[in-house]
């Protein structure tokens, strides 16, 4: 068995596509139009991990609510300093500033996508 993708609903597909493709360097690999939504499949650089962004044609007025079961996505970066520059240049901020986590011997930080989904950034 093979894990294929995780799906999240987005209110503004343009903002979400910019966030995931420009900030997190994911590649748009496929778009599918269904009767009630558009599906955007994004892949990492080696094509092994995908996120499906679902943009329903009818959205709740205030967007979608995150439940308490979903935690976060995690992305690896080579340099937290370089990522921070890119993050700020695009007008985003950390929700948790980078810090060294001794238990995993890594520098980690947290941000949120345009819909409030939490993203963990880990310096590889």
C-alpha cells in the first residue's frame, strides 16, 4: 500500500496556490474540475508527497473550520534563515518563531496557510 495525498479545503484557491507553490516550492501537477469544485494536486520536488487543495464552488461565508483532530503538515528546509527571508518577503509571519528542539535535534518553526492550517517548518 502507498500513501497518495492529503486533502484540505480552501476558500481562495489563488491565495492558497501562491502560498504552496511560491513559498513552499510545491508544483501544481494536475487540476481536475468536478461538478461542485476544482481539485488542485500539488507535489513536492521529488514527486513523492502530494497535497490536494479542494476549492468548492460554494464556500461557507467565513471559510472552513479546522477540527481538533488535524495537527499540521511538515516541510523540510535546508536553511531556516533563508526560508525566513522568503517568508517575510512574501508578507507572511511565523506563528511560532524558529527554535532548537533538543528532543529531535532540529530547528523548527510554525506558520499558517491562508486558511489557517498549521505548517511545521523543519531545518533538515
